């Protein structure tokens, strides 16, 4: 979704497959479920701490790299969370 913020929506790759499979798509907005946040945060934190859950991040080193990091985020050039490390 973030990669489409520049106004160019991602095209459907195979609409026939969607039709034949009778797929249903429904959005999920995490902010609509604030009651689930505390237990989810506790469980996910434990999984990260015990290395059962892995995450990926792209790090741009130095403030001078920040201008390149942001457009890359919008174009889908990074994988996972985009960070700018200042020191």
C-alpha cells in the first residue's frame, strides 16, 4: 500500500485467478482494535526476544542518506521497516 502513495495504484496481476478462486478481499485497520494491542504487544515482544519471530529492516546510515531513503520507501525499494541511523 505504501508503494502506491505516489498516485500509481498497483495493477492486478491475474484478475482471472481471483474470479475463478472466488476470492474475497477485506481490509484490516489495526487502529480499529485497540483492545487487542496490549496482549499482542506482549506476545510479539516475547517472540522477538526468543528469536521465534524475525523482522527485516533497511537502514540508511547517516542523515545525508535520508533524502534517498524516503523516496525508496514510497517506491517499494526497501524490505521491512525503513530506518535512518544518525550515528
